[in-house]
C-alpha cells in the first residue's frame, strides 16, 4: 500500500470512527479494502468498551472530592511515603516537624477599609494590616493548594513567571512547595537545611529549645487587593534591586507538624489566627510559633517575598537572596526511553535450559552451578521467536532451607503473587532474562553502572517492601538481567549472583553482537 | 466539533461555576468520570492502579480548575492533559518497577468488578486490554485518547505534539495491529 493510499484510508477511518463515537451513521464512500471493515469492527469493539460502568470508585471518589471541596482547602500535607528519594524520608525523620502553613502568608479579601499606615505607598498590590476585620470563616478560606515536589512543577500551574533563588545560604535546599489558586494565584517554595533544629511549643510554652531553619520564597500575581495581617511586626522601608521594598521583623509564624489541616479562624478580639488542626480537628501535638522576618517587594504585577521563618538572617543576607531570584528555566523536553515492548501475558512453559538455549535468539544467562539450597523449578518463555528484543524467559528458582522458614512467618500477601508457588518454608527468586538493552529505560542502566560492585557483573539493588528486593545486572557483554527475590535474604541472592554464567551451549559472542546493533544476527 | 465527541450541556457555565458551587463540579465530575477512568484504564496496568491515578486526575482538576481558560482549549482537552500527565507520572515511576507488570496485568484484569451476567463482556475486556497492552506506549496513549477520552484527532495532535494526519495514520496502524493480535488470539 502506498503512503498516499494509507493516508487516505487513515483519514477516512478517523472520520468513520468519529461518527461511530458520535453514534452517527457512516457516509457511504467508494469501496474500501476488505480489511477496512475488519478494522472498523475492532474500533467498534473499542468504542463499546467501558470499564467504568458500575465501578464503585465513581461514588467513592465523588464523596471524597465533595468533602474536600467543602473543606475549602486541601490538607497541608507532606506525603512522606510517596516521596521518591529516601533522603527525603531521612531528612523528614530528622526534622520530625516540617513546615508549616503560616498565618502570615494568607491573603484575605477585604470586607471594609482598614488603617493602612504608610505601607500602601510601598506595596501597591496588597495592604499590610495589623489585624483583619471580622470576617466569616467562608471568606477566610485559604484556597486550594497543590503540593509540588520541585519548583519546576509550579511553572505550568500559574500564569506568571515563577522565580527561584540563584543564591541560598550554605546547606539550604528545596524541601517543599505549593501552589495556591484561591483567592489569587501564588507560589511558595520552602528551603531548609538537611537536618534542622526544631522549636516545639505547646500552648505557647517552649518544650524544646531548638529551631527549625527554613526560608520561604513567595510569589503572587499581584492584581488582587488583599490584606495581609502582620500583627505587631516592625516595618522598615528598604530596596531590593533598586525597587521599594518592606523589611518586616517580628512576624508571627506558626510551624506545624506534617499531615495536619490548617484552618483560619477569627477570634472575638478581631485578631486573626491560623489554627492548626489534625484531620480529626484536634490540636496537633506539635505547634511552634516563631518570630520571622520578611522582605517584600513588587516587580511588574507580581508581589514577591522572601521569609526567614526563624528570623536568623540579617537584612543584607535576605537582600542577597531576594536579588538573586531568577526566572525558572524550562527544562528541556524529557528524552523518552525507547518504548518497552510489551510481551505476551501468559507465556508458555518450556522443559529445560537446553530448550531455552536452542529457542532463544540471544544467549541467556543462568545460575550454574546452583548453590546448595537452590533449585530451578520452572522456565516460562514469552514473546515471538523472531524478535529477540521482545523475547523473555522467566526462570523461577526456589530457595528452601529450614533456616529461612521464619522469613515467611507473618507474611501477608506477597508483593509478587504466583498462585501455588510461594509456600511457607520456601523463598522464590524470579530471574527474568531479557533479550536486550532496549527493554529497559536508560536510567535503569545508568543506576546499574553507577552502582557497580565488581567487574564481572554490575548491579544495583532497588529495595522494595515486604521482603522483596530487585537487582539489575549488567554482564560484561552488555547484557541485561533483572532479578526479583521474594523472601530471600539479600546476601543469599548475592551468593547466587556469583554463579551467573552463560547457559551451556550458548554462543558467547552473540549478545555482544546484539548490543552492537546486529539484528538479526547471523 | 469543539474537540470532543461528547460535550456536556452548559459545560462552560458549569466550569465557570465549579470554583464556587460544589454541584457544578459534581456535574462535571459525573460527566467525565467514565471517560477519564477508561482513558487511565487503557494506559496503566491493573484496576487498582487505575483507581488511584483516576483519583489523582480529579484531585488535580479540583485544585486547578480555577486556572482553566476556555479561550485556550476545550475543557475536555484541558482535563485530559491533566489525565495524561498523571498517567505519565505514574508510568515514569513504574518503569523502575517493571517486575510487577506481568503479574499485575494478568491477575488484576480478572479481579475487576464483574457483575453477574457480564462474563462475556469481561472476557472481551481482558482480551482487548491485552491487545492494547501489546501496543507501544504512544499507540496506547492515542488509542486511549480516541476511544476512551473521545477526543478528535486535532485535539489529540495538540496534546501529543503530533500533526493531525500523523495521529490518523498512527491510529489506523494501531488498530491494524490490534486486529492482527485479536485475530491471532482467536485462532489459537
């Protein structure tokens, strides 16, 4: 079929599919090839596919979304368990108390005019006020916030140019950020030191003398005439990059434990306070109030601020941070790895290593000889025989030694579930033999190289919970292997890996040729 | 056509009110849930994962709906851009956990809710899912945007960074692959 023919059929097919999806009749055209009707039949089957019908998630998620909607703002939370890198967890564990939803960063719609002092001449876009007027709780809703894990994530979420510090005090690094959309778009980035000290106050009484060290960079699209409560803070007119700015000292800041909800309340004496509540709306165990400093100024229609949450930096240092803010650079488009071929699902069992070697289009590795306690139980083959990059063999090894029976005790459902395979008293190792480098994404291989243990095999361990770990091996001929072990101690797996070798009868040069792009290989 | 095959009545007005009226957001959610869920289900492995990712999509939509600008794109295109990002985020993580893939796909496909009397449909669903899973990620994405999200080729092209005619050809070829896969399966 010529390209023009294919283009014509593709366009016609798309039009027919659109009518199909709109449940309209097809328009008769010139006769199409016989397969065209078959393809439309497949499209019809796809169009009728509905996984959502009667799905309980629909109602459940609806309730959750509505509850969150009514809450008026998202929980201010840090999903420690979901953070991608273990160092975050270590840092958080060290901190115990994390930032913070800070009352001073709330912007409220004004209900009536209030004393403005002279600050309005410095900042056009907001009014700094000692206290807010009496407002309803609804009016004080802090707005919905989207947590972000890197400054780059904020840029596409807002309409103004997002800036990041080009200079930070020594050891300060990005910790957390969020984007708020109501009542006006704003972005907050929090920076801290890896192991900060903590202030723990309970009912206003210090229970620990330590202070968390944190900086917040705040940016807001400044076309909203909001009010900003600063309590008894002292305001001083200064400059940032030649622009008028305000230097505020003695700002009241609330630091709170993670996973709590922040609510704004108005007390009878018209003082506004951001009250920190747990999910059950009981006060958290940890609450810290510290005097902070802030440098605020305007550029274009944006309001910018740098907050020192425990007030430890002098004006000169804060000015240096503020003047170092630069527009965030847009990262280059991510280079996508070569799409991973999806193998068939079920595979078929083969009888022996010899059969695997004879049927494989590459040279497979096995563990030979098997150390004591191990045995090869099953080999399953996947993928078409004429496509080495899609061929896979799963070799199931079992480790059974009485000494490891206890490892199974208390095990709930294994992360990898093989019916009738994992039994009490036995461990399992799934050895996946892949046909080539392209099966995995490139970063995986980068890890394998970086975490090289010895020359004969380059490995990386990726720990996962529930007594499961995975290992990725790069062999000297550039071949890639994936090992996943269930209920087998890591040291036992390491012992096994020492026996990794080419299967008997396999061509020792074939994999190297494959890695050099020879496909198919003679 | 404004970029979607099925348009919610008074959609723009509902979206405009969604930041202040829970009922408006709920109406949008009810309308789009099937299409978002189906889109996600096409692209990720396992019903439970699809549940999680779908929830993320609507959570993200909830918190950022005020930033939606109707003059830039139809709401469906905006929503499925969020869905696409959520799925891609998930897949990025999953690329590092690929050893789960086979088992999840096999075990979870049969573990989905199966009301009585829909056994044949379930079989079809599993078969079609397996066929879709045999496609490349880009092909799966386009198939999902077309048949689950119901977007026009023009909107798909904008989302995927392709030309409209390129989208049509890729879809046509992907359907042909699916036909071959399904025919091969039926023959065995």
